[in-house]
C-alpha cells in the first residue's frame, strides 16, 4: 500500500481527532500539523507524536494531501492555498462560509486537478451504511439531531453545524429537487440560531421533518424513514438500525419477531446487524483510497456545496419567519 503524505491544518476538536487517527492509520504518513494557535498546536503535537510546523507553506510543500479542520470562515483561503500547492484536500463541513466561497474552492480543485472531499462524516456511519440498502423511495422522513451545549461549532448557525449532516444525507439519498421549504429557527445562547425545525417537500412527494438543536439536555442522532410497507429507524449515535415491515416491504430474515394483524397481514420487526467501526477513520480511509485509485469521493465538493446551498436557503427562510 502506497502511503499518502498528509497533514492536518487546524488542531481544534476535530483537528485533534484527525491527527490522532492519521498518526497511526496504515497507508497514511502524517507529515505534520499547523495551527496559528501555537500553544494548542504544540499540545496536540505532543499528545500524538506529530511534528508542529510554524510555516504553513513549508508543511504544504512536504504534503500530498491535507485535512482542513480550521474555522469555517477560513476554509476558502486555506483550501485554495493547499490546492495551489498541489495538495488534495479534505475540508471539514460545511465546505465554506458561503456558497460563493464553496464554488471558488471547487474551481480551485478543478483547475489543479486535485481531489476535493467534504467531511460529512455520517455518510460513513456504520448504522447508516447498514440501513441504506433498505431505504427505497421514502414517503416521509423524521429526524432529530440534538446535542447539549458544548461551545463548539458556534462560529456558524446550528443549521450549518448540525442540520447540514441530515441535509447532505437526504439530498444524496433522494436525488431530487426540493419544491417547498418551511423553517423556523431561534437564537437562544449565541448570536445565531441554536435550534431549528424544517419541513421539506421533495419533487417525488417525500415530506421531511428535521429538527436540530445544540441547546438540549441530552444527545440524540436519530432518523426514521417511512416507505411503502416499511419503517426504518437509524440511530446514528447508538449504532442501531430497527426495521418493521408489512406486505411488500424489505424481506425479513428468518426467525424474527412478528405480529399478526386481524386482517391476516403480518408485521415483521428486527434489528439489522451493524458492523462496529469508527466513522471518522472510515472517512479518512476513503479519502486516501480516492487519492490512490483516482476516483471521485463519496462526498465530493459538489455534493458538499449542494448541502451548503440548502442550509443557506433554510437560514434565509427561517430569518423571515
């Protein structure tokens, strides 16, 4: 396996996790890390045996690829600098501060011929991967993504921090235009929205109800899909996928729990096996594989931009409500 020389730009919460994983990931050669916060950078370097660089250009010159985990407002400048230096780039979500800046990053990647991937980690969540083959033309989707206030990610609204995970997944799953949007959002503890509820209707008729909050007492990352003859629940946090089917829904495995209805129909209910793995590690492995095999990443720059555009539109509509 050819090792990819990779560096991490930004050593905040996510940057620290990227550094930890890349310091021991087969197929990755961690060149070093960079952060303008020297104290934080030195601590992460010490914790994970990484080399801290004071000069970002020196680090880029030594790297084949970078993970950009700096504040969202810096994504465009950092990504364009890295791409111009000849590095493939994995940019943490959201892709950029604005859609225009996201487009500029994509243009830079296209002009340099380098891979651009956006860090929408839930695409690599093992529960979602286990459930995805069962999801077929959902008619209604309900999602709750709630976290306790932690003081992270507050440089962007909750729509761009948390809700965007579910937006990216649904836009990829349904692959249809959104024909109507209703949204309400409120700022409670910060200067931008901390809680949001959105109702989307897709061209094919699917209705989606999404709630995201960063001011809850507990955590929940759960999405429920309702489709013809089936109910599929995906708990992203607990790694649990539950299915109930009736009639023409997905075929159940043998010897599963069943309930006979008065009309003679039978409801089958079971849990789908989920392979335990770390989603961030899987995301990084995928990025490295895309570089080696020259394939388009699962979450390309264009897909990340599509989710960003939808988040921007929701923020605009919620501000008018």
